[in-house]
């Protein structure tokens, strides 16, 4: 009986959580009149909203701008955070504790405090309206470095010592031993960084002033401003925005769960 009650509660809670997304999907096939009247299910399935969206607004350009930005930013974050964490765990140098303290301190600095200095840095480097200008402040993350340091500390150091005896340099140890043994945290941080960069709004708005360089989140705001009360087209745009986030979340769910508990128990 407890099992049936448990699954019943899960089904109901899942329905309430996903109902806004399900309704948005349904509304994307409705006319504005049906949406305003409160219709839940479309009377006739129509893809006219998607046709009008693709015809009148460069939504695909915004989409691929966001996709390329999020993927490149995710890859750079994984490389820089993991290599920094490797140095802090497996390489001995004098300033290690100081650098690690600086990394921890960076976690507590609010984004609003460094927004303006970052903007002027991008401006001086002539990187406005470029993908590099959008992702440059996000190619590293103090929290990501901290989590990977904690994960790397749980690895068996005898493997690293044996590799050094066999003549492996730090690059080979990092790429062939440490990273393959840390797939959980790498997948977890990859999902987190992708979603974080994909959903950014204010920073891309400030650093991309041309329509051809703008991301999907800014494009969604432009659609809302241009289309006004045409809710069908707006709902179709929302579906295009959230599909990559849901795909990344569902495909990386198992690795995400493993990464959240990695390092919590030591053998």
C-alpha cells in the first residue's frame, strides 16, 4: 500500500510540475483566440504558429547562436575547471593554498559586483557582438573548481604515483587517468554550465547589440515585443527555447545524480 501511495503522489506531483510545459506545447498549436478563451487542448492541430515564427523572425539564427555559445562555454569551463583542480590536487607548488583560497573567495563574489568591470573589459577588447565576448567571463567558475577538487581528492593517488614512475607526464595523467575516473562530476558540471549559459539574458543583452549576434533568450523578448498579443507564436518560440534544456537534463540525468553524490562516501 505504501508503494502505491508513493507512486500516486509522484505521478500527481509530476503532472503539476510539467503541466505548464504541456500546456505551452498545446498552446503552440492553437490560435490566439483559443488561447485567450482558455482552451486547454487544441481543437485542430495546426503548425501555422511555427511557420509564421520561422518566416517573420530569425529564430533559428538566435537558436544556433545560443547553442554554439552554450556548447563552447561548457567545453571551456570543463577544461579550465578540471585542469585547475588537477593542479591544486596533484601538483605541489608554494602558492597552492593561497590560490585555492582565492578560488573559494570567488564563489562568494556576487555577479552584480563584477558585471560592469567585465563589460568594460569586453568593450576594450573589441569583443562586443561576438560569441567570445558572451562566454569569456564564464570560461571558469570557482564552484566548478571547488567541486572537482573535492572529487579528485577521492581518487586513489597510488594510480597517479604509479603513472609517474612509469614516465607519464602531468598531461597524460590528467587526460588518461584522472578525467576518465571523474566522469560523474564532469557530466554534472557540464549539464549545469550548459543550462546556465543557455538561460543567460542580461549579459548577452548588454554585449550583443546586433540582431545577428543575439541569443535565443533575447530573441524571445524581441518576439514578445514585436508580436504583442499573438500568444500562439510566442508559445511556439517558448517551446523552441526549452527543448534543448529538457533534452540536456533528461539525457544527463543519470550522470547528474551520480555527480551529486560523488565524493560523499569514501571507501
